C-alpha cells in the first residue's frame, strides 16, 4: 500500500486485540523435525497471535526473530507476510491508555482500530486510565523504500495491545518481555533476560549552533531530531552556542565524560570547533577515544554528513536531517582520519579539507549570500568563473602508496607513524607557537562558527497500515515550546527521557588561563606530534614539488565537500589518504566549467591525462603562496593566507555512523 512519506508522523501498524494465548519465548536455535539446527532459518525469540476486532476471520501471527518483526496475516484462507527488518527498528516503549474525559466511552473492550482515538501516556504519569488493564507496546521503525531517485525512509509505528490477563501488571509483564527482546536485538546483544537495562546510562551532549546555514537549526532539532531521540529513549543535554568558538571552549573546559557522545547540530564548522576543542584538552587521547561525534546537517555545506550517508548507502537528499538522526540512535561509530594542519601561527586538526584558490574563494566570499542556503555556492561559482583569478606559489606533497587490494595507504603513515604523543612545543614556522610564555599576539586559535518518494509497493496490509496523525503521541513526545527565551522554565525543555535544555548558565571563562597581549588567552594545543619538517625548512627529497601559477589547490579526505560536491569519489572515512586536487593556470574556461558541472556527480576529473587538472593521492602536503592574495580555508573556515602544511593521522577520531 502506498503511504504518505511527507506526513509528520508515519503509518502505524495496529494489531489491537490480543488473542487468548500467552506470548511464547522460543529457544535460541530453531530445529527441524530431525533435530538438526537450520542455520539458514531466522532464530525466533517470541511469537504471539493478535486479532483485529473490526475484521472477522483475520488473525495475525507476530514473530520476533533475529532478522526483524514478522507479521503473518491469515484471512479467509489466504496468507500474506511482511517483515520489518531489525536494522530499521530504532526503539520501542511500553505505555498505558490515557484517562478519558467525562462523557466519552470508557469500555475496556473497545477497539483501537481508529488509532486517532487512542491516547497513551507513561505508566506512572498520573493520567493513566485505571479501567483499561491493557499494556501497549509501541515499536518505532524507519523502513527503507527504494525508488528511481535512490530511496527514502518511511516512519512506521507498530502497536501491540496486550490484554490477555485481568490485571495490568500481568499484561505489562508480557509487553515488557517483548520490549526487552527488541531492545537487546537493537543493541546487538544476546536475548537472555526478560527485562532490559541499558548498558549506557549517560546522556548525549547536544551542541546546537542557531546561526548555521539559513538559521533554522533550532526548529530542525525540535521538529525532526528530538522525536527520534525520544523514540530511541536516548536522553540528552541541549546547549545552544552563544558566539564563535563557544563549542570549542565548552568541550575543552567541561567534564565531557558525563556524556556518552557529542552530537553537533549545525554545519561542518561546529564539528570543527568540537574536534579542535577536544584536542585542546590534556586528556585528548582519552576524550577522542571515548567520545564519538555525530552531526545533524543544518549548515550550508554539510560535507561530512553527506559523506557518511553516501558511504553507508543511506538516503540523504530528500531528508538529510532524518538520515543523520537515525545514525545517532543506532549507537555505532567508525574511525575517522584527521589531518594535522599547521600555519605560521596556528595548529589545528581538520576532518574535511584544506583549500587555496577557486573553491576557497567561493566558500568564503559567498558568505554574504548565506541567507539563501546552499545555493550561494552555485551563484558565486558563476561569478568567480567569469572573473577568474590565478595565484602563484609552490605546492609540495608526499605521494601515497595506494594498495591495489583495498584502496588503503601503506607505508609509515598507515599506522600513525610511530604512535601518538602529547604535542607540547611543535616545531613550526613560529618556533614558539605553543609556548604560553612567549607566544605572539597573532597566536590566538581560530575555528568554525558554524549549519520524496515514489509509490511504495503494495504490501497487502492495507487493513493494518493506517496513517498516524500524531495526536495520540502528544503526551509523551518531547516538547520544546520556547527556543528563544533564556529565562524559560527548564522543564519546558525536558523530554520524557530526562533530556534538558541548557542556557549557558556557567561561564566558559577559565580563570587559570593566562592572558596575553590585548587580553587574548593562550590555549595549549595538544594532539599527536608532527612528523613533518618545520614550515621554514625544505621539504624532504622524497616529496614532489610544483612551482607556478594555480587556479586552485584543494586537499580533501572525505568524498563530499558539501551535499552536492562529490569531490573525492575514492575517499573513505579511514583510508589514510589525502586527495590533492591541483588546477594550474592555463586551464580554459570551458574545461573549468566542465570541472564545476562535474562536481555534483564526481565526473569533474578528466578521464585522460590533463596537464592542467590532476588529482593525486598523498599523505602530506605543503602549500606556499608567493603573496597573501586569495583565501585559504580549513574545513570551510577562513585561515591566514600563507605557508600551510598538513599530514594525515589515520583513524584518530570517531564519528557516528548507521551500522
């Protein structure tokens, strides 16, 4: 049956009348008649029979297996079956019916075939209907639907009503048994207990940048992310950034181990802030290892979020916020390559790209068009193509030895080059770069200031799949009534899983920091020590160098620089490779136009050798402009234009992924 994929809340499967049989816990192995294990068959954990009171002679056998939730419908001699994959289920909750207002029907045997009539609440909310002894199990799934444009995820709620017994406690025990089994399977744990206690009890730290992208991050989180976190029963603390580098200071100064992970809501710039804030901690190795970072794309570029979705084949274009929110609730993470970047006065850690020339010019100069969102890049690309610039300098790089088997990198950089240590006094262009006592006034850290469907196949379950209006879920969905008042009641920002909004109550000022000239604070940058020569020293003989005029030089280590910029098709999250794109002066405007048009599809690199455009896999690079003209960017953030070098540290950080 075709279901509306644009509704705020998705179809519900209502199996509303429980049969007379008690739910059965199946053995861990399914045996055939001869007693031989059938390893190809799914393992059945629970099975139960449900009825639809409004449909005579219709019976549903519901089975919970390691593959998913199987709904087998038998009606008038015909049998139809649908399985909701376990990988598409994000959570489940046991609820009670809400006490009805005076004058309404209170018959305990009333059907809930009209799902909009049922209102449910938490067990101990004080609003439960004591006359209804039923226990309701809500199962939340986001089912992948494929179409010609790639696909989309459709929200589906499965409601199981348990009322075999005369007491609510007995019915709730049966519902809790199903909930525990589903929770264990979602977490990838063995189904052994009839109750479920999560191993991770800490909250998620959510840092939201209200200025990212077109300025709608607050609304995006309230409407599209908070409900998903509630369905997965993931509590969170929400903090709103107040200024540039607020997130960087926050993660540097706070006890970040109070949280299970960090979720940033905004663009790539806020991710940059958080990542570098972690590297400014003395315990950076522990923090980076224990705290995966997730991102909800509300910025203009959203390169990292797009990269993760692309590599894991998750639909992104139609609903990027939904795709990224589902990654967070899965509780999985992948290792992420990080590039240590050094300029004359600064050290930072990058996850996306370093650029000089055309693309950096477009990124920075189009800031004046931020109000139009991601379209600003297209508009400014046309402008820059018409008034093309070239820049003189030298580009040097250490070629990567790409493995023919897995596309990874081999050599000394593959395993971090001798281990990780603490960066105290890294040798750089300014030899006193990280000394608190003699660092110059230009040494202050800089960082980010970061933000459809076709007709589904007819499942033949039209009498159990009905559109959910969402009105019956209002009582337990998180409410965030006022996003703009710092004096609002804290309870306004609570969800049912103890999530809370924080309004920057504590100052981020660190009284232990030393003040430098003009009141600027010196911040120590830690992290793995550099293995490169100083910026003032010559590059090793094993490097290759090009001197001349360039249209652009861009080093990337993710597939996408933005949602529609498929920059490095062969890149992976942790392959240990930097993809260095070099476009030299002399390239024709037609070639450059073809390059820009091909960025969205990954066809921008010429198939045949081209003296003007080349993409080189490297493990380290250096860019030395002759002057200071043009823009240089690190992860889309403007940095001083001058000598800059970077080296990759494979699998240094962790990023949240869907599986």
